[in-house]
């Protein structure tokens, strides 16, 4: 009898890039990958946050470097990828939300959300994938989507548009890159307690109604996403591509 062996969740020797890494979900992803053995490059706009997180990761005996840049700046992104070693893992996490009813939506806000949540993801992925292909790397790309990439919600027309776009981009790219052994998936969180969601969750009525939509009865925490990131980055998920990993407490099961 040939008994199966548990695939490794380790990422030793892998180079990983995480955007929006200084706080919230990106911070958790960076720590999770580093603790799993990856050499993690952290990117966001805020130098001080990146420096503190990098120092923390290194103090724990893991590997990390950082670059402060805006992923909307396409030249800076291109320069970073050009001067970096090829990445095996990319987590496209940088994003934003500007909730509003459609009739109150400022199209400048719409353009900004779509630029950060969609255009920057496509541009960075294009640069990273080109280097993966040139170096025959069978990598993993993880796009941070949302439960709102699968359902609708009030005051979320712009945000839902951006995350539905990411879901479509992920599926198309997964098919395109499958022959090269590069996998592309999304992680789809519910409301996670982060600096971005904090202003919304201060509204007790909104917080109560939000928790009421989650069958598990609680908001998400950053640590709830750390395992899923490692799973999708590692050989443990080697047959998964074009998939959406729901970390939503059951929200989309309703």
C-alpha cells in the first residue's frame, strides 16, 4: 500500500511579496509567510509601519525587507520588480473602500477605488508574472478579494464592482497561467477588524447588523486569515487555482 504523505505547508526558500503590508490583513499575511520560512518583501506607503513590522519579523528570527511605495505608481512598481529577485509568491492585498449610495457616489472616488483595487493589482501581477515566466517559476498569486466579490450590499456599489472584477481577473489569469504551473486564487474575508474597517465598526448599529449576517456570530480577526494565506501559498494547495477561499464566517452561505 502506498500511503499518502501530508504536503508541506512550509515556504522555506521562497521569495514573497505582500502589498498593503504595514497594517491589518497585509501585516498578518507578512508575518504568516515569514513564520513559514519565506523571505518576505513588504510594500506599502507608510515607511514607519513597514520598518516596525520588518524589525519585528527579523527579531523573531525570520526574513523580511521592505520598500515604501504607492502601488498606484506604475513606474515605481516596475522599478521594484526589475531590481528584485523573482518572486515565488505574490499577495495583492493593497486596497480601499469608499462606501456611498450610488446616487451619492463621487466618480473621482470610484476612479480611485478601481485604480487601487483593480488596476494596480493587474499592473503588479503583470510585472511579477513576467519575471516568473522568464525564470520558470511555478508560483502562487493570491489576490485579496472579499465576500463582497460574491454578494451585494448597500452602499457598496463601487467596492463590489472592484472585487467582482478581481474575481474575474483571478479566474481568467488562473486559466492563462495553469500550463506554466502558476496558480492564482483569491481569499475572500468577511468584515475583519482592521484600521480600514474601524471607522465603520464604531457605528454600533452597523456593527450589530454586520455580526447578525455572520452565522458564526463574530467579526473576523487578522489571525483568521493567516492560515489561509499560508495554505494557498504552499504545496498543500497544489491543485487549487481559479478558486475563491471564503473566510466569511458563513456570510455567503445564506
